[in-house]
C-alpha cells in the first residue's frame, strides 16, 4: 500500500517522499489507520518491520491537529528500553514533522547525559518526550516536569523493557500521567507479564500480530557452526581472514565479555571495539559513528542494544553466545 493512500497530511507526505518512503510495510498499513482512529493498539511486531514509523506518523498527525497555543506542552510520551532506540525514535519525530506548520519540539531522555540539561530542554518547551524508562523516572523524581497534558503513551519494545525491570517502574509512571490518553504498545513477544502490563495501560485495545510477516531474515544467509566455547575466538579470526568481512557485528551475553574479547582482538591488530550500556553516551555515539563509517571492523555488543541499532551494509552478524529467545535472534 502506498503512503499516499493513508490519511496523512500533506506536510507529513512531503517528508515521507523526501526520505524515499513510498510503500507502507504490513505493520504500518495496519497500525496507522487504527491510531488515526484514536484506538488503543497492542501490536506484536518484530524489530525491522517498520513499527517505529507506524506510531510516529499517526501520532504526529493527531498531535498536529490539536496544537496548544503558547508554550509547548508534553503531549506525547514514548518509552523505550535503550538509548539508541530512544534517539532513533526521536529522530523520526523530527524527520517526519519537519514540514508541519509548527515543528514538534522533541526531547530525548537517556542515561549518560546531564539531567540538568535535559530538564532545561523540557522547561524550554517540549511536545514529544522520548525516553528510556529508567532515565524518565530519574527526571520524574526531580518533580520539575508537567505531565498533565499527555495524550499519547507509547511503549516500544515492551518485552525488552520487561527484562530491565520495567514492570516495577510502570505503576510510578502511570501515577504521573493522565488516565485519559491513547495507548500504543509494541512488543516482539507477548509473555504473560507483557499481557499484565497491557491490561494496566490499555482500554479495549485492538490486537494485531505480524508474526506471519516476520521473515525479515528470509533474504539473509544463515549458518550454524558447532564449536567448543574455548575455540570461538580462534574460529572467528579464521572466518574473518577467510571471508574477508569488512564490517562485523558480534552479539554477546554480557558487558564484561564484550570488553575482554574486544581487547584481545585489538592486541592482534584488529579494528575492534565493545558496545554496551556501561559506556558513556558520548562513547557510544562515537563508537557507533566509527562503525558505520567502517573505521571499526568488528563491534562486540551486548544483545540488549540489538534493538535500536540501525546500520546499513553489515557483512555479517554473529551470535557469539546463544540469543536469549527466538525473537531476539
């Protein structure tokens, strides 16, 4: 389905065309009309399915139809599990809202940056707040945010947030925002705990699932290699030499392991770096920029950051440790 057939205004259509968005994905085709119809939505959609645009576009459309006069007020709250996904979603709001009569003022709340600076940005005026749940609660504790105008709550990658203890944080968040709002929940998997969260935040939601459309990997050559744990490093070096991969992303189970193996590979002359949540945001941004520019050949990353990374032209993705679930894979 062409985006031009969806009920999106000319300014948003212009931004779509400018960025070569022509055909809606199945997720976008189904979810956008539901959001525009002001319904709560529970969507089971994989990373890479176009789900971010499926809520950014209609939420922007609805927001633009009811802009308050005077100073910008927080009307949209999007919560994500990782800094990278937070920044990516915030970028989408700016990208697709650039031609609206009034551009949305978007603020990102992520760890590794000054809370004072983030609060200042909010107090200057904010329409759309995109945040990791942990940093949102940190800022909330300062009691300097007015959340009484929120009309849209989006939980993106809810299953990943659950892994980070989000269920304990949810009640605090719900207490801080208006009960009357539109709720959108996206998750790659729907274990019982996610259903429990959904029952807390949504009202008569429309449930949509795109599992049957999920072969995002159908065009990707997949290989399984049986190897003893102690031989994984030598095997990886052998494959790098044999296959001549230019850009390799290696997912690992924990932060310490990524640092250790990256250091070992650097000592052998490889352009290798680690990427995980203990790094400062500045370091994460720099590392990601260098990897995209092919200045880093091998990036060893924890699987937590797999959702939110948007990188073109990767030669190979390697799961050094078994993924936690099929959905993570």
